[in-house]
C-alpha cells in the first residue's frame, strides 16, 4: 500500500554510509623516511630509480597520487618510499621531485610550443657526430650547442668514424667557442673519454647512425644498446627508443653516468631566445645588458648598436663565434648555404 507524501518524516531519510559532508583533509604525509634516488629509466608509468646513486640498489617505482601529472624524466632526483627491496614485483612510490639543476630541452621544430625534456640534471652534453657515413651536419651541432648553453650543460663534441675523414676543417668552425673535442672511433682508445666522463652525468645525443649506441656499448659493456646500419639515403635507422642512464664501470660512488638518448633527426629551439644563448657566456653577459631593447645580437645592419661589436681581443672573437651560432639557429641565413644535399632540411 503506497504512502502519501505528507506521511513521511525525518526518520524515513536514509543516509548512505561514507558520503558525509566533512571536507577531506589537506594534510599530506611528510614522508620524512623517504630515501633519495635518481631516475635511470622510464617505461609506461613505471620509473627505474637507483638509491643513493648506487646502481646495485635499483628499484621500480610509481608516481604517488599527490604528485598528480608532475613530469618525471631520466636524471631527476626524487624521494621514494614503500618497498625499496628491489625484489621482483616490488613497487615503491615517488613522493617528491627535487628542483632540477640543469635541463636539456628540445622542441619538434622552431614553431612547436611544446618543450620535450630530454634529460634532467646532466652536467655534460656529449654531441656525437660521425665524420662520414652519414657525413657531419654543422647545423645539428650548432643547435645542440645552443640547447646545452641555455640548459646549463657543458657541451663536448665527440667525433666518430674519424678515420674516414679529417675532422680538422669541421671542428675549426667551433674553435672560438672553446668547445672540447674528443675522437672516439672504433679503433680509438677510450682513456680520454672515460676520464672526461668520470664523476659526471653526461647525456649523449646524435643523429641515428653516427655510432652513438656503439660508443655506449664500448663504454658500458653490460649496456647492450641496440645498434643498426645506416640507410642508403644518408640517414640512420633509429635503434634506441628510450632514454636510459647507465653507470660507467668502476667501484667508486658517485661514479659517472651516461644517458643514452634515442637518435633524433631534428632539434627545435622554439624555447630559446638570443639573450638566453649569449648570457651563457660570462664575459658576454655584461655587454648585452647595455644593448638596446629588442637587440637580436646579430650585428649590422639588423642591430647597428649591438654592444658585442665593441668588445676586444678574446672576448670579441668569442662574441663573433656566438653571433655565428645565433645566425645559424635563428633562421636568418639560408639553411642550405654551404651544405651538401644531405644536410638540407635539418628540421625535418
């Protein structure tokens, strides 16, 4: 028998359990017991981390809910809690991401507003370039240099296949930037490069096919990074698909780390401005502070009052080298000028 609406009172109201009106607390655990770790790999929502820089203490972690969609990349310093045993099927949680000391970024092209973080907290950038097969691309090196200077990394030019062509002419273009150059072909000893990498976190970048992963396999025999042949059109086949940090052999902690990154065919710099590049050089930073507003530092006729032109001696030579870098990455010059056919369209 149905009841009339007027016959209901408060005793007939049912409250669903767990749906109270008390607001959720904003208090979050402090995680004072969290251990410090470095991210060494990323794979589909799971991060490989090593505790206290010790490669033997590797655990798999997920991102804690309170971090939301905070990006976490290889090289990040993080705080982890939970199961830190590293046993199979164990899973820790990343609860904090520390401020980054350096960041290597790139965009897909110079008009793409989306920045891709290649690696965090690396202090060196090893730009791997082959002297032949495929031939070297000055434009790529210049763009990688700009990204390194802006991101706070110290760039190093590493030449592979140097037995196939004399590197002197190619490296002369970067002489006034005081860019360190290392030869690391198949037959070259590794003593110099190992000394350079020891105690540092070094990101490796380069076009596919230049021998980057082959070099990584020589430096870290347990890496077994995939290698491939160069296609007939002068472009390498992409053989590494994920960035990964690998420890250099040795017993000391902290030891050196190399971050092998996927081979790339473009290095967009939509996030980089001329002031950012020039300011990376201490002896030029004060000069551009006196430049007129809007100065691009490209020199006459575009910037007749640029203060870089008033420098002298070593600072002037460096300023002109940096200006050449600015011209190369600004698109002001013909991108195919002085290049071979394979070097055209470096933003492909």
